[in-house]
């Protein structure tokens, strides 16, 4: 009972592990298995072929009466078949990596090898005493191992070998003891090979599934971390960087030439008081979108606080910072967001912008840009002003 129970558990576990994987995973596994097998398939096959052919030298010493036929069949039939088969297999797998071409190729090679041995054995059965046919045991194990990690192809190989052996034994007048001594070991070797193939493939499939799960979990974790990092550095209302994200950007640009803009929504408190906070939030979202659309690719927009935004322009000089500041002012005004309570009587939401550039980094330029922003607001708002580090230009409003 215990042995049957253990065997049953083994069989149940292997059956579960050998099931086809869902969807495209099965194709991915077969491509992976073919790639793994490709590392040793051709070298192992060539080594086996070399040993198979080298045995012709043994014939010269031990059975010279069959040496010529043995060498002719080995070198003239089996060798060309295997070499051409390896070449065609390589080309086929290059086009269809998941193909199960190895099973048919190995089965055909195995059958051909057995038939060759049978023909040589028939040449002088009394002198050879079944030695050639007993060698089929080695051939059986060799070819099953060659298609490792695929029990279905191994089963095809074993079935083909058994059919070939049956054909060879059935066409001669060998005594019963010889037939039994050949058939039984071949069956045992074949069964052992199938068990080994099932065990190897089950382990390979388990490992493949484990690696896929680990990669999937790693991808999910990376995506979650990226989302957390993005959310940690993004302003929840406007989607641009928040103060934390701005500080990280300033650290990254420290010591490098950078332009800086400080942008303030004109008379925003009056807008909020009259239109309400929901309308105010929508206004800030639209302004942030307009600012982000007006800057250059690679520039960074951050919500500095309340209705103020900071823009970092890596590598920009003073003239380019002023040009971007002008685009920002025009883009916000073009939104046409109605301002219901501007003290100056203007009908739409506008921004004031201070621009500066500093060769020592964005952090050093913030103060100059902030000072320029206050100049723009003092000049009547809806204006752009250049701070320290900008070229000497007239401080007009656009």
C-alpha cells in the first residue's frame, strides 16, 4: 500500500507539472526549452555520431568479415543523414523556435541506427552473437537523453526504437534467448528513459513557471514603486511636480546652467472668493496644463505653493528663459478662463512671470526669478520681467 501510494503521489505530481501552460506561456516555455536544449543538442549528437562511426574500427579488429559493410553504412548512410538533419533542424528552429522538430528528427535517426545495426548483424549472426543488437540499449538511452525536457518527444523516440527493434528481430532466425535478451533491456531502458524525461521536463516546467512568476512580481513591484515615486513627487491637484519633486529636481540640476521661471496667477484670491474653491481648483489645473504645454521638452513644471508655479529650464540662458516666459504668459491668457472679480476690470485669468538664468544651477536662480516676479506684479500684472542674470533689456510688459 505504501509503495503504491508513493508511486501514485509521484505520478499525480508529475502529471500536474507536465500539463500545458495557459495561452502563450506554452509557446514561451517551448521556445525556452528549445534554447536550453540547443546549447548541448548539436555537440552531443555529433559526439554520439563520432562514437557510432568509430566503432567501425572495433569491427576491423573483432569482426573483419562485417567491417566493410559496417563502415559503409555508418559513414555513407547514418552520418550524412544526421549531418543534414542537424543543418535542417537549425534552420527550422530559426524560423519556428517553439517547433517540436527534435522528436521526429531524433526518432528517425534512432530508427536508422537500429536498422543499420540489424543489417550488419544479419551479415554474420553466428560470429557476432547478437552483439550489435545488444548495443541498441545504449542507443535507446542516448537518444532519449538527447531530447531531454520533453517527455512527448522522448515517447516518440522510444516507440520508434521499439518498432525498429521488433522489425529487426522479426525478420531474422535469431534464437528465442537472443530476442528476449535484446527486447527486454530495450523496453527497460526505454521505460527508464521516459521516467527520466518526465522528471526532467516536470522540473524544467516548474522552474520556468517560478521564473515567470518572479519576473511578473518584479515587474508589478517596479511599476508600483514607480507609481509611488511619481505620486510622491507630483502635485495631486495639477499633476505637475510638488515641492518635494521640485526639491529633487533642484538637487539634480545643482551646479549646472539653468533658467528659472516663477509664475503667479493674477488676482487668484479674488477669483476663489467669487467663483468658489472648486472653480479655483479647475482654474489651477488649466493654468498648470497651459504652462506645461508652453515650455520646452525636458523642462520641469512644479507647483511652488498656492497659485504659484516654478519652471526649471535645464541649460537655458537668460534670453531663452525670457522667450519661454513669454510663451507661458500668452498660453495662459489664450485659455480664456473668465475671471469674475478682477480689481483691474480684466475679463480673463492671466499670469505674471519672473524669469532668470544662472550658471551655478536652478537653486541659485530661484531668488532672482522670484524677485522678477514681484516686479511683474508691481508693474500691473499680466507681465514678464527679467531678473538677475538676464540680459540687459527694458522691463516692459507683454
